[in-house]
């Protein structure tokens, strides 16, 4: 917003930062590369934690694979800036969003069925899954008719971003605290 006064959460997607002036695009791309690596670590850590807690290995594996697909999508969102490679950027972003919907759903189911995991902890994954769905819904409509619900599409992505970040941080804190008690 400092570099571009026209930038607003009501009129821009998160990816629009990648097209920003004064090197902001490079910072965005590097951030996507780092985010991809950090989320891979997170998915491996959460999967290992749930398997050690005797969680359903099939659901955990589906969640892990979905998370890895989502992370690959994140990486390529950084490789293909929205202002230069729109189609490749959107294709990559679809891996992030669809993979994200799937990993949240399957990690939530895994946590819900794993002994010793708080049911509130599991429900948080369903909440994030809901926000993935809301964004996918609005952005799909926006793709075909940009006049119909563009503001809802932008806002839902930003809400998803903050909810997802909170979910990941909260999970790491939860795992750290429960492993510390052991």
C-alpha cells in the first residue's frame, strides 16, 4: 500500500502484490518460495504428529499429499507472476486452493478421529476448509462474470489468508505444547 496507493483489500487479490512496483514483486515471489518450504515442513510435522497419536493413516496420507500439491502450487505462484503469466499463475494458484481445501478437510477428519486430539482443534480445520470453499466459490463466479461478485472474491481470499495463517500457527503451538508435556 505504501508503494501503490491504489492497492486495496477490496480491489486486489493477494497475488496482485506480485505485480507491485519497486521490487515488491520480487519480495512476493521469494515469499512464495519460502512459504512453500515452510508449509511442506508443517505438513510433514503435522502428519508425523497425527500418525504418532495413532491417527487414521489413510486420511493423513491424503491430507499430506494434498498439502504437498498445495505447496507446489504456492511455489509456482511465485514463479509465474500474475501480471506476466496470468494463465500459468492461475493454474498454479488452483493447485494451492484445491489442495488447501483437501488438506484442511482431511487433516480435520484425521484430528477428529485421532484419540487424544481436542475436538475443537479438529473443528478449526473445518472452519479453514469452509473459507477455502467460500473463496473457490466466489472466484469461480468472478472468473466467468467479474461484475457479479468481485469484492466478495477479493475479501474472501484475504480472510482465507489470515484464517489459514492463524490455523497453521495455532497448530504448531498446539503440537509444541502437547509434545512438551510428554
